[in-house]
């Protein structure tokens, strides 16, 4: 590479890095708080209060139906539970919902722990965690789990104080699309934090923003079966698309799989903000090699991904993950 081309390339990388750092400075964790609910079956992303405890087991129970019950092993109520939970479930139409208890591996950082400042709560690009609960089938049960993320906003006055009664559902279609590509949900995770996690079982979104797992059969059980859902908010587009040896990862761990690349191929609008129609068509063309396309024009597409994160960070203050147990295949 010629010296002037090299300098130009480095300048582009520096600008990308500056944009990323600016984005992260604006996406304060507290500005992306997480709430939780469960309606027989409704759950949410900040997590878990149970209505009663199973005698002798320490497991907190929640919604109960004729065919099954749901429980969780959490031990604390999230910080946002009292402030926003009722408003969130009402706005999202989750009538009758209850909350689960939080556990540390949810990693949502929305509850009070030592040395955790208010502004350091919540999630941001580069964070990940696990939601877990227990399914107690009363009979052989064929079921899928149907998830949907709801977004909420609050308004602040010039002094930075929240305006009373300003909590509201964020119904902007573009923002809701971007949440489907930036906060990813998986049913399986291997590896470790040191060497990086690998994710499989991507729970993809339909046009109505619902993300449904594959139907499985669960045997009747008084002990229950643990159901795990892994969430991850990739910090960069490179982690979503590019292979482990790509220079654009800059030391970060990739989570790219053929499954995730195909999801991007089908719905680039879930990942990229203000992507021109011509570029969308190139990415969506049959048999398009999205890894090659992104790698060849990484600065352009990375900017669109970063700006999508920026838009989420300035348009969403809280999210709620609705979980519905779908037994229609029974």
C-alpha cells in the first residue's frame, strides 16, 4: 500500500474510532435500562419478580396455566421495577403480567450492587448476558417461546430531571427494526469470557417484531427444565459479519456464523441506519456474499451500524422483553 493511501486508510480508521467512542459516551448504561415482566408467560429484559415461592426449593414461581408453570431462581428485584414496571406492561399491552427476580448472570446491571453508580446501570453496545427460567410442564408439552422487545422513552427538562408522566412506548418503526438487529437473542452459547463466546440458535424476528424459537417437546416434570436465552449487543459490525482473522475486528471477538450472516443478508435494515436502497439491494441479492461485501467497504457500512447504535441510544431509555409460551402446536 502506498504511503499516502496508508495515511488515508489510517485517517478513516481514526474517524471510525472517534465515532465509536462518541457513540459509547452518549449511550450511558442508565439510559438503556431494562425492565421485566411475565404474563403466563410474559417476560422482560430487566428481570424477574415472582409471586410465590415453591416450598423448600427456593425457586420463585410466577404464571401458572393448566399445562405448565414457570419459575426462576433469581434473588433480587430490579431497580426500575417500582418506577416503571406498571407503566411499561400497560403500554405494551401485557395485562396481568408479573415480574421475575433478577440473577447476576442476566448481566443487565439494573439492580443495586456495591460501587455500581446510577449512570452505570443498564446495557450498551459490547454487553451480553443470559436470561434463564424454569418450565414445569404438567403434561407432555409441545411449545415454542415467542419473544418481543418493547422500547420506551422518557423526557427530561433543561436541568436534566425527568419530566413527570413522560414515560411512553417508543413506536418508531425504524428504531424497533434496529433493536432486532442490535440486541440479538440466541438459544445456545458455548465458550467462555476469556476466549470469547460462540452463539447458535439465533432467534430471528418476523415482520411483526416477534422472535419465536423452534417448537420442542418437553416431558412432564415436577423438577422443571431450565430454559436459557442468551442476549448480546455486538459493539461493532465486524463482530456480526467478519471472520476471526479479519483486521477490522481490531482485537475484538467475532460472533459471526452463517446463520447470523444470513439474517443480516435478509434484513440489513435491522443493522444499518439510512442505508441507501442501492446498497440494500446489493446486500439482499440472492447468494450475496455479505462478508465479502462488508469487508470491501467496511468503513461505509460500519458507519451505518454505529449510527444505528447512536439512534437507539438517543431514542430509547428502557426496554422490556415480552416472552409468551406458544402452545399452539400442542
